[in-house]
C-alpha cells in the first residue's frame, strides 16, 4: 500500500467516525448521551448487532468461496445473466450518463456511493444504540437480516456484472476508473453482485423504517430519504447497476421493511435472540433491562 493511498484510506475511515459522532451530537445532543447507558444498550442488543453484520460478512465469504472454486461454468452463467439484464435495460443508463457526464457531478456521486451509503448503514444502528431504542433497533436489525436472506441467494446463484464492465453497454465505469475511490471499491467488490442492488434495498429499508418510527425521527427520515434517492441515481450514473437491479433492490427493501413489521416475524426472531443473549450473558442482561415491578394500587 503506497503512502498516498494509505493516507486516503485513513482519512476515509476517520471521516466516517467523526461524522457518526457529529451526527449523534446533532440528533441525540451531548447532554443526552450516556456512555454507561450506551454500553448496556449494546450488551442487550449484541445479538442484533451480529445479525446486522452477518450480511456483509457472508457476502465476503461467498466471494472467497467462489474465487477458490474458480468454476468456469460460473463465469459462463455470469455472462448469460448479465446479457439478460442488459437486454431488459436498453440504453437508458447510457443516455443518462451521456447527458449528465460532468467531473464535479461524478465526484459528488462517487462520495454518495462509497461514503454516504456506508455512513447511513453505520450511523443508523449506532444512533439506535445510543438512544437505547430497543423497539426500533429490533425492527431495524430484523429488516437488515431479511434483506440479506433475500439478496444472498441471488448473489450466489445469479451473478450479474456491473454495467461499466459490459462490452456492449457503451458506458464509462466512472466509479472504477477513479484512482483512489475505485481502488478502494475494487478491493472489496467482486463486481458480480449486481442483481438486486443491495445499496438500493438497504437505503430504502432504512428510510422506510425511520419514516414510520415516530415524530422524533421525522427530520432524520428526510435525511435517509434524500440519501436513498441519491444512492439510486449514483448506482446508475456511475456505471455500477442496471435499471432492473434498482427496481429489484427497491422491491427487496420494501418487502424486508414490511415483513420486519409483522408481529409473528418480530416475536419469532426476538425469542431466538433473547435465548442466545441469555446463553451468552446469563440473566444479568435481562434483569438490567426489565421494567421495575409495579407498586401497590390505591
């Protein structure tokens, strides 16, 4: 790793941390942030945090397994499936890129794709832990889990490559030719997990969940909604996703949001989470968060 890229990567990570802290100070306010409360909240929600992390970890594991297998039939399937999606898409993305190709616009939406998306996926659970909002945290974690359960079979069995790599698309891979941003993305992205768009599904799920979670999250919902719209534009304009990827990602996000709100799904998963949490932490974590006994009436 050369020094300039190392500095760039360090700056990227530091900027995320600083932005999360600033976001907490703006939304929760300094006087309402209690370290002990946040740590207890993390302990209570530890299994849910693991469920949130399962999706990116599993994607990476699938990528490593596919790389080790080096199956020629998988490459053949990728070509076939990508052609299917390309034929459905027509020239819509090329038209968008040709009309709007601008250096400043490209830089802005690269930041949206690589930085803003990561920020909202980190900030949302950190905020809920800091506020100790167990109800919304539970639904958020379940919704992210459902996103992963729907997306992973497609990524494993239906590989579709990015738009900028398709020889007939006529698109410029604006994201991947960017020196530092492109290098960072290529180090973690196998470029064949296009359908459905996980960027779109997770951004849509996050927006919808905060939009229905009460008045205290109203302003934050506007931010997440604007971020989701920006992500949709970015994945198309930068030469990453095809329109069908975006449509499918939107539907996955909505479906995960709806299912996460059903009582049966929530209670089934929460029952399992509480059993695992109790096995790890014992009864202490449950006692710390149990409501105080009601006093005598009258």
